[in-house]
């Protein structure tokens, strides 16, 4: 019996998983009874989630969670992207707005909605799959901010050449909808176009203890607008800035941690917040200012969370005081790690005269059985706060350039960012003595964080100070180092100590011991 010319497709194809899509090659009517369930399976496979037959066999990976904004938040972000502050700050937005007035009057002030949406949601780091559609944005604008923005639909999307010449390279900016501000007739004459940074700072306040449910940029704006619900200003909030953490990287997106810098439209709105929610207040608002909403949800939540405000100028001052206090704590911590016990110069001279001919007491000699290498730990302080391990290694290695010791003498730089001190683990005690002598006789300071050479300190500057750590402090330090690392350091120190002996004397002693031993006669059988 000859086999049919088409591939066989089993009815239970959903169990295999590997045979999906085979039904596309089945033209015969004999398998039409299996075609419908196969197509159903194919449609079902386009969505995440296991079927009933293969439940528990494999776990479908879920897409990463991204913020999804409602229509209210979408309208807030679009208005924020077209605010007076955005026009003042964003040169590209300002240029395109000015170019829109060069055409016909009915087109003056209109910008593509897709262009504004990219600016509105760009700071939120949304992927293309999670961006709201233009239809959603149009609905949000017409529902919530129709008195601020005007939207119109293009009957046919024009080509790039139909738009302004400078947009030829941005075909994606052209969409099916356009938006302009309702006050477009006075947009070019707005006084905020000539503002300075200081004038905007005067209209900026610092908000703290923002309720947890408002910890997003549109949430902060909704919260602030709720507290200003009696105000007649259409766009009271011009910008929201989330101060970054001092450990955040440049590419990190700041997250709201309950505080933000909010720029308002005028100084009167700033005064309303500062008087009704002062920095030093009880949990119940003391002011009965009628301009702030009383009894609404935002006011109750603000009182519950202890919401308070501060002028940006005062916040900058407190921020500088905080940084100075932080630096003071770091300096005190470094000084506590290594207290200054050096005697006065007169006392040092007397002691030197007395002990001039006195032999130095024997130090601990490192052997293979030592718990750690003795005399190989150096403490350094008065470093630059922005330095790093690589720079410090190169800086301290300069002490060995003009000496007889091995130039590769620094095993490890024990340093944490933001500190002005570090510990140096050296290959031998001789390296420690050379390094300390070098930086004592040639004092230097780091002119900047990446300075690996150093310069002569000025009168008001503290030179880099180094000192060999011995005794109990040395023992406590090495106890925190892993045993394997300690053993490797001991082996290096012993090897360095043995290397100081002349190779000739070693060979002589070896030959003498061999010659003094009686030779044995070899029996030849």
C-alpha cells in the first residue's frame, strides 16, 4: 500500500507542542476534521499561558511589569511636556514651536501628537509596546484637559516634505493627530520665555512626606492640584524633579522616595503651599487659607502623612549643610580608625638623642607558620574623596620607583568610595618602610580624584599621611581577612624576606653541606 502524498497530522497535536503549524501543509479533505482544532491551538498559542494538556510541563515567562497610566495621568504628562517650563528648557521643542508659526494661520502652534508623547513618556523609560496609543491620548486630552490643549485629526497623514523643512529626518514625528495650546496666540510673547534659572528657582518648592499613593510624577501633580483645587490657574504645575540619590549612576532613572522639587506657575501658588504646609508644623494644618482645598482626599492624606514644604533656596542651603556634615562624619571616622599619637617635636628630639645608640628591639619575623604577615599593613589618610583604587595603587607605587625593592609591592588597596583613608597590604615589611619614608620626606596631596602623581601641598592643605600598623590593631585587621588571602600574603612576605639573602651565600652553604657528607660507594652487581 502506497503512503499518501501529504504529511500525517495527529488529532492530539496539542500534546506534542513541536508539531504546531504543521496543519498549514495539509490540503487534503481527509484531514479537514483535524484542521479546525489545529487552528484553534495556533490562535491560542499566540497568547501567554499553558494549555490544559501541557499544564505544569513548562512555565511561560511573563513580560516585565511596566507602569500603565490611566487617561488622567496621560493627559497630565502631555500637558507637562508642553508647559512653559518645557518650552524654556527644551530648545528643540521651542524651535519646532516657533517654526509652526511660519506657515498658515490655521496651522500655527500645532505640533504632532506623537512628538509630544515621546517627550512626555521618554523620562518614564517606557518601551514602544507599553506606550499609550494616539487614540488613548486624544481621548484623555479631550476628557480632562480640553480647556488647555486643542486636538485636531489629519484626514491623511502628510509626508515629511509637507511639514517644516527641519523635520525631514523625523518621519516618525508625523502622526494622524496634532495638538496646540489654547493660548497659542500669546505663546511667543510669554514672559517666561526670557526667564533665568534663578527666576524658575524662585517658583520652585521642595515637597516632603508625599503620600505613598502619589509616588509618581503624574501622581505628584494630581496631589498638588488637589491641594490647589480652588485655584483658577489652568496649569499650576510646570515641572516635577525627583532628586537623585548620591549613589545613583548618571543613567539611572530617579525614583520617588516621598519627596520632590515642584515648579509652580507663579509665586502666589508657592506662597499658598509654604503658608498652609510649612516645614515646622503639627500633623494638622494650621492655616485656614481658603485658596487650598479643605476636606478633600488630598488634604486628608497630606495631614495624615505629615506633608510639608520648603522654598528651594532654603532646601539648597540645607543640602549643603548636610553634605558638609556628612564629610565631617567621614573625617571623624577616619581619625577614629587611626588616632594621632605623634609626640611634640621637642619630645621627639630628646627621645632620639637618648635612643640614638640603642639597638632597635627585634620585630616579629614572618614565617610560614605566622597567622599573617607582620609589618606589611600601612594606613593612609587625607586622600581625595573622589579617588578610586586604581588611582591610589598608582600613586603609592611611585614610592618604589627610586628604591631597590620590587616595584610591584602593593598587593591590595583596601578602600571604600567616599572615604579619605585606606589600608595598603604590601608584599613585605621593607615595602612598608620604603613607602612610609617616601611620603614622610616628600609630602604630597591629590589635586583631584584621578591624580596618581600628587602635588606639593599648600599651607591650608593636609598632606597624605602614612603609617605602618602594628600590634593589636594589625591583628584585628587581619582577622577580618579570609584565611586563604592571609596565607597567600604570608607566603609572599616569606619569599620576599628570603630573597634578600645573596644567592652566592645560599649556594656556598648548600655546597658545603653536600661536601661534608660522606660519599656512599655504589654497589655494582
